[in-house]
């Protein structure tokens, strides 16, 4: 018989609960099968299992309760308000307890994000699973537990108060690009669409119906799922359709959306796997065109990919697939959830988010280096000489002359890495998880993702001016 021996430790903490109107204890779930999800919201692998959890919740709605235990990695992830934003962003519908000081994490002996823990209807721990692939791993156990405990199961579904996003015009705006006429394309990621704006913020075009999905077709019918990076190539706009694990292709002339690469499934390849043969993107986060290639920040598999723009085949380019801060030749180097790209001459700059680092890839020599950043757990908010300076999960990057402008996401700032002087300074602050920075007409455009705003920033004073996005009346 499938039964646990150890009583599940308590899950209540002093930091409170979200996505519910009350606190919960393990005892409250007697008669239910409980699945705890230990996560932290910036972790791409934690984001990958959200659809798995949703499938299990729907399939076992009568008997299963999923509870998120948010054990933060970064300082900015410990606050209830930022966790609340993440809940809305990812569409999570189960209660979340804030485990800011790792109390629950330690009691359950958790070692990695994400980890799921299964608890039987009598409150005993069955086991735990670290990593992705949660649906296929957990489902057989749920079926067994449902059968073995059929006489004691409480089949009355529990209702939770789910956080609803407000009806803002923009919803978690993320990446930006511009065309030769000075218009801006913006990924309105929470609305699953792309907006084309003029410099006054007037919406000129809406690409995508706004529904979450993976459908090709005309602008009004096509669907995306959390689009991020954008790159223009003539009359084609490429879109990093992150949660569809695909690169979408927008024909601006004929107003049609198709899929250039990716099947929707997560694809993994490490070390010497799949070298020189086409691969599928894995949570692509940013795009950059250089010559006849498009580079892809492949956040989900900690690599940089390269798309041949003629054939639209995608190949591995840099990174072993390990999550680490390792410099060296393309295939030996390792990245940490690369999320932003920019170029200066033949040097590709990478916002390497989970290591709070800026990396460079020399496209001529094939060497990867780290001008700023130290490792996966070295983060903070420190300006000054590069050896002392610290970022916190920066995901956007732009080059102006020899200065690297950084969306220092979890610090809510735009910082500048002066490559000639090897120093870091803050240009502006007071942003809410800025996701991208774009240089256009002498000003810096910045998305303040969690406040659903778009700003222009003066390069000298750092003064911010909100761009009021408006639809044609």
C-alpha cells in the first residue's frame, strides 16, 4: 500500500498567505491529497511546471489540493507584493504561502527549485520530486492514492480567493524593438499580444487576439502565450513566444502570423547533444538579428541559440546547458537563464539573469566572458568598480557607444556599465521590475513590467516620463 510514515511538517508561516482569504494548515486538508510546490518566481524551471500543476488540478479537482510554498532566492522575491504580481502574471489559482525565511523549506528538507512534495489524505509525506516533468511523475501516484484512500477522501472541492489582475491597458509589458520610422513594437506579455506604437504612445496596430494560445492566422485571430523578445527583419517581426517555446513570425505586410520554429513542447539538450542539427527553443526570452543570423536568449535551457534566417532552422550556439557562470569557448561556457541581448560591433552582450551578470560572446573568437557578475548566489544593489558592483536578476540590456544600459530588474533600476572605466552607476530608479531598455531618438525607453507602464528616460538626468499608451478612440 502507498502510504507515508512521517507526518508532514506545518506549512503556515508568519509571512502570510496569498491567493486565498485565510491561512491554512496541513490539518485543514485532511481527507485531501496535497501537492506542495516549492518555487521562487524568477526561476524559469519553476515557471515551466505551472501548466503541469494546472493539468493535475483540473484532472483531480475533487480530491487534490495544490499549495505553493514560495521560498525566495532573491531579496526582491521575498515580498508579498512581488509574489502577488507573479501569481497574476502566471495565472496561478491555488493558495501560496510566503516562506521568506525558508522555515518550511528546511522542515521538508528541500534542496532545489522547483521541488514538489506529495502528502496523503492522512497528512503523511509520500515523497518528493525535484525538477520538471511533474505531470508524468506525479499523476500515477495520484491515481493510486485516489484508489487506496477512496473510503476516506473528502471529495468536496475547496474554493480559494484568487488574485485578479486589474484591467490596466498594458499588462506586464516586457520587450521592445523599433522600426526605421521610429515606431515601437512592444510585447504586452500579460495580454498575450504585440502592440505597435508611435512615439506618443498611440497604438497603431494590435497583433494577436489577446487570448492565450498557439494559433497562427491574421492579426485578430492569432494567439500567443506570454510573448517577450522582438526582432525586426525587413517586413518580418520575429517574436520570442516564451511559454509556447517557439519563435513566431509576423508578416507585417500581409498581417499574418505563422510559426518559424518550435512545436510548443520543451526541448532539452546538454553538452554534446544535438550539435549541428536543428533544435527547438526552450522559453526563448529575447532575440537579436546580426547579419543572416538571429540569436535567441534560450532562458529555459541556459543557452544562446542561433537561427539561420534563410532556412529558419535553429541551432545550438553557446552554452553547455548547465546552469553556471563559466567562461570559455562557446560549447564549454555556461549561462544562467539568459534573458536579454544587445550587440556592439561583433560582441554580443547577454543579460544573464539568474547570476545577476552581464556576459559577452565574441562572435569572431567564440569566447564567452563575464565583465560583471560573480555567480548564481551573488546579487545585491551595489554601484562602483565592477569587482564590487552587484545587480539583482537583470533581464534587459542595451548598448549606447561603449556603455551597457541594464534593466536591473529586481532592484527596480536602470544601471549603466561603463566598459571603458569598468564602473557601474545607477541612471534611474523607482521602476517595478523593468524588463527591457531600448535606445531611440536620444532617449531610453524602459518597460516597468509590474506597474504595467512604459517610460522614457533622459540619458543625462535619469528623469522618467511616462508614455501614456492609448488606443484610437
